[in-house]
C-alpha cells in the first residue's frame, strides 16, 4: 500500500526562494531572457510554454505583459495563466495599454512574464523603457522572464542597421541584457523563418511580402543569426571566465574559441576583419578587434580617420573593440591576447625590406614565439601604387 503523496502541497524551490527574498530587504529576482535573431522565431511562444511548465509544477506565475500580435497559437497559450490588468494611458487622444508595473509588484508572484525587453513605453508612463520597469520588478524579489531580438541590443544595433538598411529605434543597453541570469537563444534556420512568414504566421500577407523582399532575405537572416549566436557565445564565455577567475585558475588556454583581429589604418585591414569575422562565425566564437596605440608611431589626422573607419567596420561585423596604449604593438597584442585568452590572431602581413627580414622578427613571428598554442593568420597586404620604381623593386 502506497502512502499518499504530500509533495504536491509543498512549495516549489522557486516559491521558497521568492519567500526568503521577500522577507530579506534587497533580495533581487532572477532575469531570464529569450533572445532571437528576428521577429517570428518563437520567443514569446517559448516563454509562455515555460510559464505553463512552471504553473503545472505549482509555481505562482502571472502575465505582466505579453504581446501576441494576433498570432493564434501564441494567444492560445495565454489560456490558464493569470493576467495582471494593464495600465491605460491616454496619448494624443488614443488610449494605449502598457504594463502596470506597480500592480505586478503588489501582486507579488514568484514569476512575472514581461514581453519585449527593449519596448519604449508611451509618453506619460512613469518610466520611459520597459527594461526599467523590469528592473523595478526584479528589485521587489520577483523573477522575470522576458524576450528580446538581437537587433535591439545596443552594441549590435548599428551592425543590424548595416545588414537590413533600416534604423533600429528601440535599443536596450548591453549591460541590461548581459546582467540577465540566463539567456536562451531561440534559434531557427533562415529558410524555416521565411517559410513561417510566407504562411502568414508572423505578419499579415501584405506586410510579409514586403518584409521577405526588402529586409528578411536569406542572406540577411543568416547574418542576423550569426550575430545572435556570437552574442550568446560571448555571454557564455564571460560566465565561464568568471568561474575560472573565482577558482584562481589563471594560466589556462581559452575557455572557448576567441578570434582577435589587429586594427590599423591600412585598406587591407578590412580584409583581415572580414577574414576574422568569417573565422569567428564558422566557430561561433567571440570576435575581438584590437586597436593598439604606441608612442613610437606618430599618426596623422588622415591615418586616425582611416583607423576609425576600420574600427566602425569591425563593429558592423559584430566585433568587440578593445583600445590599448602600449610601448609597442607586440606588447599590446600580447597583453590583450593573454587577458582575453584568444585562440586565433588575424593581422595584415607587414611590408618589410630584405634587411629588415634578416635582422628583425616580424610581429607574427614574435606572437608565435610568445603565445604557444595560438594560431596566427596572415592576410596579404595590398601592393602600394608604384610611384617610386626603386621602392617597388624592393618588395
């Protein structure tokens, strides 16, 4: 004879944690973000599925704000979940509904669902951005599950503008996204997403046709997907680095693959950046672009402008920029490579004379000598215009 189960009446671990946080001033909730490459990949759907799983386990879950955009399958998942009434704000003669942040806090659930992390609240709201509302809910000790598209992450927004050719108006600071306790990528192949759009599962038919033709082409979606994968890989990498640091493990190889590209003012630098971006994309690795300033090398205004253009180009391809002052280029690169534990270095080949090659090691040689286990990739420099015949024969 089996004894009756009593565990169903017991609070879940999350509920117990929420109660402890509620009793302790300053206890903060956890933030979980579903990140996607574009609208329609299923972020809100996945968030609602998680809510039902938690609800079925006995967790106190409420809907703070969920936007279904008329998608029937998504709307159907709201059934059975408690929805906190929204605030109604009049703006220019139109009543707009926004999340009632204080009502969510007063309800004190264990978990609140709050869609669209980067959303801008209607003028007249207490706070300008939804992520600020979420921050207040977290401060109240309530866990939050939210969603975000990669295009809205501040550091990636310019790259997305370059890819899609349209401005990204709503942005969320990187620090807000990276501070999330968990980020889960909702992935989908570009072909599958385009099929969803064609079938009317994302936009109405007239809007879907325009979106497919102008913005969400397969190459564009592939680039957005790559940005998403790289961002999440970088987030995981940072968490692993924290673990390594906490345990005092200093002399370790890269926890995960990282690619470092060396920036300068040469035209060939862009080919090095493209090569590094391709390499990091193939490995889903973090891309770091280094601009090292040295006192021995003077830089004219035009040269600085050329460097800045290459820096902007690297940003557009999803690179994290690291600027450093160092006695010389190699010293600076060694410091960056070791501190960031890079596995690959990409740089433009130096233009060197025969005598220079005989008596001085190249930058690539010195990096290989002092960074065992790191791969160095050389991109050929473009041939300069031969304005001086004697000079051209030495190359």
